[in-house]
C-alpha cells in the first residue's frame, strides 16, 4: 500500500513571504527615492538663496552694524477724526446768518484807520492788532471772488480756523483797483460779515507790510 503525498503548504508560505518582502523593499526604495528628491530640492533652494544673498552683498558693499538702541518702538498716535459734516453744517448756518443789509457803520471805528471791536474789548486790543502783536496763524484771499463765493469761503474759513484753535487771521479783500470806478467791492461786505460773526471780537485794517487797505487783521474769541 502506497503512502499518500503530503501537500506543499510550507513552500507556498515561503513564496508569499518572499513576495511580501519584495513589496516592502520596493516601497522602502520608493520612500528613499522621494526623500532624496526632497533633500535635493531643499539643497537647491538653499543654494539659490545663498547666491541671491551673495549677489545682494556684492551690490550693497560693506556695511556697518548699528549699535543696539535702548529706545522703545512706539506706534504713532492716529490723528483725531475731523468732523467734516458738523463743520459744513456750522459753516452753512454761519453763511445764512451773514447779511449784506445789516448796518454796521455805527460799530466801525475810524480813528487811526478802520477797526472794529466788541463791547468789553479794550482799545488796546486794536493797537496790538495794528502793531502785529499776534502772529498771523491763517489767512484767506477773497480777492477776485464773486460776492456769494466770497461769503461762502469766509464762513467756512472762520469755522475751520476756530475749530483748529487759531485766533489771529488775515482776510484779504483787495483794494478794488480792478473794479469799476476803482472802488473795493468786497471791502465793505467783508466788514459787515465779520461784524455779524460772534467769533470775531475785533479786527483792524492791516499795516502796509501786511496788506494795508486791502486786508484786515481779525482776532477771534478764545
């Protein structure tokens, strides 16, 4: 009686193990190749950065390192917001209050040149205005403007300068040399407009170097 042949299971197991080992080896080789490519790319980038750094250093030349500073790096303070809409509304209200029909002749002083001062303001203020005691902080030139344009510009100018804290102003109205009859058209109107503004406490005709008969030096209330 012949013995039955044993199945070749051990040999089949060895084949499967060898195949698995070969697959792992191929995966490891692929990972190693990918890592080599990554390292080569990093090395290429580093070499490019080194070339750029060398080119920059060659273009700039020798430099000296500044000593360390003990000053704190403080951020700049943002500017305060400007209420433009409120200023425009106030300027519009002031413009509406300026009339050409108001008689201010009785308020104008003619002693030693045209001048104006509110009740309670001493005559010494006018003397200081004429002598340039206060530095002129802002000025506006109305020369050549039409009446309505000049009134609008003056109203806005007074509001802006007051809101900015300025007090001593120069208003140029011109001498009327180019007007019909060579009479100053804006001079009397500017006087009336200024006398109607509560902000204006005094004004005087400018001295010669400051414009003479073609300008007024105006002082606003603090």
